[in-house]
């Protein structure tokens, strides 16, 4: 897996994922809040399978190795 998620994209994914998980755990949102796992994991791993399918990259060239 080559990194395809970088910088601001990574930070936003992690923050959105954490917020959704906290809201789901507190009962503020429904079951769909647990989907926050997806952006959290893709942000932590710096790899998004959907980006690969679409040929997108937000990662600088030196981190793609």
C-alpha cells in the first residue's frame, strides 16, 4: 500500500472519525456514528482504498514510497 492521504486531508479524517465515534458512544447520534472508524483508520494508515480506485492522491511525492 502506497500512501495516498496526506497533510490536511489526514488531520481532517482523524478529527472527523474521532468526533463521530465520541458522538456515537455518547448516544448523541445513531448507529451511523460508528462509521467514524473508516475515516479514522484511513487517516492513521495514510491510505484510502477509494482514492486508489479513483486515482486520487493528496500525499506529497516523497511520502508515496
